[in-house]
């Protein structure tokens, strides 16, 4: 059995959709369309000079002060130490015993449930 390109991509799927009409491009304001003074004009403003791209953007927020940074670091360090001290010791043998006991009691309960239904 062989496959053709028509099987993989039917010709109907390859047709391009008709192009929708585009709105007319914006042009510079003509004397009859002058914007009101003080109102922002949409689009780019033609000033006759190249834009200065070296102006740094304004900061979104105020930077953290060094004293605030130190206070946050102390709080985080204290919280980390408190959590490390309160964490249980990693005892693999005790965990294995606990899981074996859980499996044994679970199996016993399941057998009891099966015997009840018979």
C-alpha cells in the first residue's frame, strides 16, 4: 500500500484563504486633521530628529535598601535554622519497619473484608 501527498494533505487544506481588506495606512496629520494641543497623538511622532535610545527606562519599583535586605536575610536564616532543628532525623530503618507494619495490617484488614463478603 502506498500513500500519496494527496492522502497526507488534501488539496482543499492547502488552499490559502482570501486576504481580508486592510484599513488604509495612517498618514501624518494634515492641516484639516490637526490634533488638539496638549492631547497625545496616536502612533509615532515625526520630530525630524533621531530618537535617543540611550535613555534608561524608569524603575518599576524602588530598590531594596541595604538595611531592609539585611533584615530579610536575618529573618530567612533564622527560619531556615528553626526548620532544620525541628525536622525529624532521617532514620531509614525505622521508616522501613513502619512501612512493613503498615503493609501487614493492611493485608490483614483486606483479608477480613474478603472473608466478610463470602
